[in-house]
């Protein structure tokens, strides 16, 4: 796998979707300040993925100038159910290692599907990405950003409405174009 290509695809997704569509009103600052770290894990099983996650958490602890990491799971978690199991284990791992409350993990996947929502529903694109991603966030920074936002509770509803307005096909075509342009 070409790690730089995978990173480039995710960087474009962050710029074109997450920031340009304002899915995350806190992401633009980090993009502009270049404080987002992109790391690729390949040839993964659950144990290896958790080891890479631990390494990234250590990296963030040792490098306060890096605000957040997108851990891109390029190989090993293409099935959404496997990914969700990993997410559950990652949460347990954070708790066991007393990092809950210091870091949190947001999740993205090409086949992300919210519970009780059809797989084809446009709302799923609020969490769909070109690759499976564990997004490691600093809890303290997120708390400050949320406290400063005028309507943090309204962000998910606004994003869902935007996805419905743009339509499922817009996002299908966009994600496909990332993989087409960079072959």
C-alpha cells in the first residue's frame, strides 16, 4: 500500500468535506495550523491496531504541538462490524490505561452506518471517509472548543440536514473520485 497516497486521500477528504462543508467547526483551525497528524496502519489485526493506537497516544502525550491524529487503518478493518468491535476495544483500552478523559476517539469508516438508519441513508456520510479512521482527540481541547461554540448540540442535526440536502450520490461520487484520481 502506498501510505503517502492514503494520507493524501484523507487530507483531501478533511479539506473538501470535513472543513469545507463545516462538518466539524473545530477542524479548520487545526488544518490551518497544521496540527493534524496522519498515520497509516496496514496489515492489521486487532492486536496490531491497538498497539499502533497506543503508540499514537504516546506520541500525542510527548508532542503537545500536535493537536490530533487521524489513525488510518488502511488494511484489516474494511468490514464495518470488525471496525466497530475494534472501536469498542479501543474505548476499553483507553479506560484501562487511565486515558479516558484525556483522549477520546471519533470514528469514520467507508461503510459507516448509524443504528436504526438504512445503509443507504445520506446521514451516514457524516461519518463516512475514504478509509477506516480512528480520530484521536485531546479531551481538554475539545471541551474548550465545544464550550466556545454557540450551538454544539446542533452540529449533528445540521450535518445530517446538509447530507440530506447534498444527497447520497454527491458523497458516493466524491469518495469514489478520491480513489480514482490517485490510482
